[in-house]
């Protein structure tokens, strides 16, 4: 094996996108994924137009994967509602479906995809796995929200004192009508809930909440779910059947994290390892795909990890910072009321927020 073969740690959207692009350019990367098969992940599963453009450029058409059509965003707090058409058409698609399709596509393009192998740490520029040391390069770190020993992110200054949950619900006819073409964000005490239809006749319910508020509700999913169903905007969910035996959960996600360019960067950070945008804005999947494409382009063109990181930072830092401020605002006692008042008073406010928290079209075009 050549010393110059790229090694990708993680088979999510960022790692998969990088693998496809590198393989298409003839570099035959090695991708290491710890899971043995595609699985559900804590993710809003909202594919923006930018994400779809990246996937199309890689040769993957999401329209053939069974995703749902989304063209409207609705924000709710208590009994207040603000809604508006999106400035693009989005898709609701499960990560299980999309991740599997992307890695299959990467393998078909010539990438070596190894499943069921855990990378334990990075040490002296080498990857230490359960099966031994991999000394190739360059290294693309795409482990998503999970840290890798020896390459942990610095959470200082981020909104990391939160917990996240996700549950799928079986669609009832009433819910199918209520959420047709809609992604909904419900602002609750200490956080927010995202609801949208995805493939497989399911409703994706994701939420982010401060640890303090979760503890105040009893620190258990059952008590949290009961509290959510008392919200006027979420009462109708009580009639739907949960599809996961227990909700997926995560804690300590460093919302607002941005990997700053470093002249001596030893590896390429992709996806959530490079930038963690709050979930409500729906651009996390696009950023992951964008970073994978940028990193692959940089390697093909002989650019350093530092140069790649600088470009990605330039493309996403304003959006991440704005979305992080908004998440902080909605977690304050008066923030939700101020936000709803502004959305209702300013025509087109929701469309502007959707535009300001997305990767700029010029940046996407440059990457493609």
C-alpha cells in the first residue's frame, strides 16, 4: 500500500463525500467505519438545496432514495406560529438510507470501504486500530460528533451544556396532512424540537435541551416526552406510535465549534469535527458534504490541511456563529418571545434567516 493513499476515519456524510470524490479522481482512498452497517443517527435529516447539489455532483440523486418534499418552514412557541415558504426545495431523508447509499457509491467508484473497524486514537501521525497501526496518509478525520483520542475538539466557548434526543413516530393520516411539505421547529423551555416527515412513512422528532432543564423534568425520557406532549404544538404526536425501542440520545455536543486554521495542521477535519452548527438551521448535512468535497479537492490539488481548513472556515464561520447566537437567544427566558415577535412583524424574516444560516451559493459553486 502506498504511503500517499488518503485514509478517512468515519463513514458519515463528510467521510463518504470525501471518499467518492477522491475515488473519482483516481486516488482509491481507504475509509474506516466503526459500525458494521448503516444505522440511525441523531440528526434532523433535513437535506437543503446545497446538500442535494453536493450529492448530485458526486453522482448521487436523492430523488431516487425515497425522500420527502419540504418547501415550508414553521416556527412555533406556545400558541404562536410563524410560517413561510423556504427559498429552496429541501428533502427529508433518513441518515440510514443516505449513509448506506453514499458508502455503496464510494465503493462502486473505487474507494476501499472497511466496516467494523474502530480507530482507537491518533498517535504520531498514525492511526491505531484494534487490528494494528495504519501508517499511510493523509488523514481525513470525519468521526462526526464523536471524539477520537489524540484529536479531541476544544469545547471552550461553545454551547456544549445540552442533551439531544431523537425518536421516529409512525405517521398517522392526520400527521401526514399536518406535516406535508413542512419542517417545524417548536421552541420549548430550554431548547427546541424539530419535526418533519422522512422516508419510510415516518416522522422524525429531534430535540435539543439544556442539561439543567432536562434534569428539572426528572432526567428521564418518559418525563421529558410527557412534558413535550403538553406543548400545544406537539399534542397531536400523542396518537403516533414510537418506532425506536428507546430514543437515540447524545450529550456534550459543542454547538458553535469551529476548527480554526493552523499552520501545522496534521490532518483534515471534516463535518462536525470542523464545524458544529446548531441543528435547528438544517445546514449540518450540507456543511458535512461541503467539507468532504473541499478536503478531497485540496488533497487532489496538493493543498495542505491548513489551507483546506482556512477555506472551510471562510465558507461557514459566519453561518455557524449566527446560528449559535440564535440558539443561545431561544434558551433565555425572553428570547423565544422576542424571536416570535420579530418573525411576525418583519415580512420575509424566516426566509432571511434561512438564507443567512446556509453556505453561500458562491462557496458551493466553487467547491463543485
